[in-house]
C-alpha cells in the first residue's frame, strides 16, 4: 500500500499546517493512503471505516510497518469522539456516504468538538452536479448551503474550493466529480 498524499494533505503541508504531532482521525480511509501518510509523518492515527476489506488491508500494512494506527471497523457516525482530542481530522470523499445532509452536518459538529485548539479539520462533500448525483446512498449538497452551515461553528476558514472535473474513483474508473473541499481551524 503506497502513501501518496492527497491534494488536501499537500495543501496542509504547503501552508505549514501539517505538523505531524499528536492525534489524527481519519473517517472512511478506504485504501488507506491518507492514514499511511499521517502515520508515517508522526501522527497517532485513529482510522475508521465500515468495510471489512479495507480494515484487513490497513491492519496488515500498519502491522508490517509498525505504525501508530488504531483501526476501527465501525460506521463513522457511531464512532465515539473524545472532546478536544484531535490535532487533525480528515474525511476525504467519505462524509457524502452518510444518509442525508442532517447526518453530515451533525457529524461535522461532533468532529469540530473533537478538535483541539488550533486543530485542523479537512473534508470534502459532493455537489449536485456530481456524476453520482441521484444515487440513493449518497448525499449531495450545494456549496453555499455548506458554507452557511460552517459559519455557525467555532472554526476559522483556512481554505475552501468547489471544483468540477473528470477524474478517477478509488476503484480507478473515470467519473465527473463536483467536489467541495474545506480546511478549517478550531478557534475556541
Ligand atoms: C470514496 S471512498 C474514499 C476513501 C478515501 N478517503 C479516499 O479519499 O480515497 C469512501 C470510503 O468511506 C467509507 N464509508 C462509507 N460510509 C461509511 C460509514 N458510514 N462509516 C465508515 N466508513 C464509511 C467507505 O467504506 C470507503 O472506504
């Protein structure tokens, strides 16, 4: 399993926010690339996914490389988050798989409570023009609506974008992506 860094991790690094200290949480780690990059740089990572195949794969790699990763086989919405624990929370292309917008917003609120002071939260959501739009098990949200919601939370905007382009899925297929990306920093 390779540990190439995703766009959001590279952005954190470029902006001097990837400090590799303390606890990190990744929700919906999939093939584990971001979890590996976080652990290899020095974070103690809690990694959550609800698919057994990804759990087994990540456990075997972190075991071989003796990385500090706790792997949790659990729905992310049920994962218990200790208040103020995490210096970094990461959820790339995973929150949209919650059942609806309310479930996503509730989990984001819970994640923000789990951040330490100056902790960073990085996540993506899918917009309504995404190629998967209409799928019953995925939620799509307008960019403006997410932005209005995020303004109500005790976090400071560091970076946000909404982009549309063709690109690869985790399985390697090509699809049209409409992705909103966010990096916020905990204020209080
Ligand atoms: C599109 S993949 C993204 C994987 C990885 N974060 C990436 O960007 O390559 C979505 C991941 O979220 C996981 N997932 C979806 N719903 C979940 C849930 N309710 N709880 C935990 N994991 C979930 C899937 O098993 C999958 O690994």
